[in-house]
């Protein structure tokens, strides 16, 4: 048969495609049994090796399956018949619904074509066949395996193979070979051995453990993304495990018949420690960059490229010159930094000109929680120190948790010296200086103090002063003070303060000691019960300090015969304000918000410094005169308000009764009101001249108020009360604006202008502060919140609700253990 005409009609590519499909159908029909038996054997061997089955089971299964595969292969080869061209044409005819075999008819030959009539008939026959064929479409043959495998056992082989690949790792040869090892005995590394690896950074870094996988990478954790594409350099960087210096790698190997070994850049090999049969553990400190790997029986189980980040030493610096406050304390502003947190910060002092002399160190607050950057300031009272009044060299020293230190540049400071005015206190301080410097023997100082003690009239027979001086004199006389000199110097300082300030200075020292104890307890993570106890002690010390300060101020007022008052609406630090702040600090500590509580303690400390250090600028002199002018302006506003009410009543036709708001007895006539209005205008003009002479500028609103008063006076003279009331209302509004402008100008000049009331050296930080050094804050009036971000009541209430919800969930034992552990860690700060 000639198939060339048929191929021309069908198309060569369609013909070959159908031939290939029929060939595949013939092969699958003949060989499907050995193919699926092979897949079943592979899956069964992989699962047998993973479960650690006996090796003889693997051999039995291999022999039986091999025999079945060989037998079915022979049968399949015998039954295999490759498709012919006629099979291709038959498939096309059947799938396209062509009757009377037109495609195969095209391949036929005519019996005789010699006669013209025969040739014509044969040509007509071919044309009719071609017309019958039409457009051919390709259809896949119907599947035949479902008839030969009615129970679909072939899918069982696919399922077993899929499960085997899902639960195992490694190359195919290793997976298949594991079945013939028998129970995991002498299994090469990486096939059945389990490895758990992670890196534990040092606790002070506050970095969670870094999990590692067996492919030499850091395992992606919550919040991380794995890098699955990119350049080779990017992949190498992604595979690099970066750890802090001092980190430890923890390794645990299970199901190993051989002892694993650990290899590092600095060590050729270290054996693991056997914990149980087939279980080993190892812990190594990562000190150098390089490759770290685990070997089992000469094979590499896992390997990681590690980069160790060195722990940098901390740094410290002064933010500016050390400032001296009016209280003779020093204000140290500092900036300390460390990559993982500053553990301690001290101010180191050494006497100028004595490089080999003694060194004194004074701790500075190092903060809590995240301490990578310490940007703060701290007050230190060094007036009791023997070096007070001397030139010293100051250095800031920062220490991290590894003991590394960083020092600032050296700064020269002239330590402030307390100037005592009480004659007995001055004698005591002089004797104290002589004893500390060694210029007088202890016995000589003791005799002088003994003589002073018996001069009771000089210190008004104060029994406390007498007993203190007598005890110190006895100690010095018996020469038993060499190890006790610091305590003797402390007693002399306290008795001098008592004579000079009464109870104020002693109460201030007690308050500072209570605050220091509280800060130390917070830093050490003390229990809530101890913190509450220290808070109570601090509250009591605060109350005694405020009481002593009030008594001192009252005594000074009585001696001066003056009444010391600030601007009427300036923020006042009262006992109620203090109690509110202490309650808020206590609540913050109970909520575990230690950083915020520390900030609030620092703000409270600064306000207490300003409260005692900055005397009222309005007590005398120009400050008192400015305050008197402001009071006169408020009195003028009150009189204008009363006159406005009288005019309004006149306009409404009402008669005002005597004593009803107005300062005048009964209501006035329009002419009397006009005269009164003119009198107030002249008073305003005179007051404006006084304000201009003192402050330099007169608020424009004050001039506008004078014009409005003039209009009101003219309208009242004409009997036009409605117009006059409108002008008086405008004047009152303008007077209020004037009062605010004058008040701001007075506070700017006497509260923050020129020399700061807070410090004597340098300029005060910030602007717009009140006499207590606080920044006005509409949301925290009276709290002295200043620039410190302190949680408001809403934040604290939300934190309390979160805490209560966490406690409720922690009691639900039906929750997963992982969640309960996480909730327990969240509740730990509370």
C-alpha cells in the first residue's frame, strides 16, 4: 500500500503524533505491571529504612519483587505489538467518525488503469474519498489500564512512594540503602541521625537563641523570611550565621551508633559527650570566624559558616560643662553608649596636680531595660566631700556587662563649697577640714570641739548639737578614729547643717538616701514587696523634707516681713502634687513599667532641686514690683467687669441692688458711669507707662483697651448704654489679652531670662519653664512631666486591663503548654 497520498491529506506531523501516542499506549498496556511493581518496591524500601526494620525483610521484599517484575516484563514483551501505519489510519477514522474506511482507501491501488474509462472512474473514486474525509481532528486514545486494573492497585504503589519521599531526607541511593542497614546500626552520618543545633548568645545581649538547620543556615523563625533566590553572593551572606562574641553553640545528636565529633577553626576535633544510648551532646564557645561542623564516622553531618561579632567597648562623654546649681550641687549631663547596654556608669574624680593621688568614684544612674544609649543628667551633692572647694579632674567611666570600660575626655571642675553663715557651724566645718587634710592631730581637733560643745549659748542650747560634738570629741581624744574618720567627718557635717539650715538639709540627705536605695532595688530586680517598702520610706522622707522646707520658708518670711508669692497661675509644687506623682510612680512600678517610673523619679528629683535651689524671683526688688503691677492690672480688670455689669443692667432697664456684684453702693447714673469709665481709662494709661518703663514694651492690646474705654465713656455721656456695653466688653477682652502678655513677659524676664534660676554656669536647657524648671503641659498640669514621656492614666488603665487578661488566660489549663509558657513570660515583669 502506498501511504504517501494519505500522509499528504492527513499531514505529516499529525500522522507522527498519532503514531507516538499509539506506541505509548501499547508500551503502557504491555509493561504497566513491572513499572508499578518497581515503584512499589522503591517506596517500600524507603519506608522500611526510615522505620528501622530488619534488613532481611528488605532482602526478601527485593527478591520477591524482582521475580514479579521479571515475570511481568517477559509477559509484557510477548504481548507488545508496535502500531502500524494502518493502525494510525484506523485510529483517525474511528475518532473522527469516518465510515467506509476513507483514509485506508486512499492508500489502495487501482487493479487496472490502462483503459481511459477505468482511470476516470478511479480518479472520481479518489475525489469522492477526499471529499468524505473533510477536516480531521486529533483525539487521545481511550485509557485501557482501568480495564486491566479494576481495583486501582497502581495508585497504592504511587501512594507508598510519595509517603516514603515525604518522611525522609537525602539522596535516593541513601534512602534505599538505609533499609539494608537494619535498625539504624552503623548508619552513615546524615541518613537517620537526628541533629538539633542552636546558638545561645550571652544573656546580657538580650538576643534570643538562634536556631540552626543541617543545611548550614540559620533556621527562619517567627518574623523572618527565608532567602530563596538571588545572586551567589547574596546566598552566601544569607547562609552566614552571625553571632555575638561569647555565644555558645549547643548540639544534640540522636540515633547515632558512632560518637560524633565537633570541628572548629581552632580545634581539629572534639568528641561529643554520651548522654544515653545513641544520644550525644556538645557545647562549644564560638570565639573565631570560620566553618564549624559535626562529623559522624568520617562523614559530615552538618556544617555552618559563622561570623563572630566582637563586643565593642562602651563609650562615655560629657554633653557639656558640669553646671553648679544654687544649691551647690553639680549637674552632670552625660551620653554613654554600648552595643548591648551600659551596665554601670561612674564619675571618677582626682585632685588636680596629683596624678598618683587617690581616686573617688560616684555612681550615676545607668537606666533599666534597654540601656544601649544613656542620654541623661544627674545631680550630685559633693559639698560634704573633703575635696569641696578644690580643683579636680573629672572623667566619666562606662562599664558593660563583660567588664569592658570606656572613658570620656578629662574635664576640670572646681567643686562647689558650702558657705556657712552660722558662727558655730563655720568653726565645726573648719575643724572638719583640718582633720580631713591631716593639718591638725585628732586630739587637737577633739579639744577644740570639746570646748565648743560646752559653749552652749553659742548654739542656743541645742541638745543634739551638744551630744554630737561631745561624742566626736571623746572619739578624737581617745585616738580610736583612724578607721572611723569617715564616720566622724559625716557627723561633723550633719551637725553643721543642722545649725545652718535646721532640719532642711538633713531631711534632703535622708530623701536622697531613700531615692538611691529605691533605684538600687529597681536595678537589682527586687521583689515588689521590697519596692513597696522603699516607696513608703521615700514618701515619708519626702513629707519630712517638705515640712522642714515649709518651716524654713515661713521663718524667712517672718524675719523679712514679706509675703513671698509667685505669679497667680504659675504651677505650684504642693503636697498634693507630690502625692499624685508618688502614686503614679508606684502604679508604674506595679505594672512593670520600670523605665517610665525612673524617668518620673528623675523629673521629681529635678523639681525638688529647683524648689529648694531657686528662690522666688518675686520676693523683692524689681520682681516684686512687676508682680504688684500685674496685680494692679487684674484689679483694674475686676473693676471694668463690675462697670460692664452695671451698664448692661441699665441697658436692660433693670435696677441693681446695693452689694450685688458692684463695688459701688447701688446703681449709678449714666453720667456717673461715664466719669467712672474715664477714671479707669486714666488708671490703665498710668499702669501702661509703668509696664513700659520696666519691660520695655507695652502690649498693643493695652492701647486698644484704652481706646475702647474712651468710646464707652463717650457713649455713656450720651446715654447710649447699649453701645457703651459693647465697647466695655471689647475693653474687657483686650485687658485679658494684655494681662496674659504682661504675665508671659514677667515670667520670661524673671523666671528664665538672663541668669537661669536653676544653674549658675551656662544657660538653662529648654525654654518656657516655670520657676520649678518644668515645661507647661496641658495634659499634665502640676505633674512636672516636662519633656519626659510619661504614660497617662489611659495608658496605665490599658496596661492594667492587659495584665488582668493575661492572668485570666494563665489560669486556663486547657490552653497549649507553649501558650501558657509564653503568657507566664509576659506576666513576669508584673
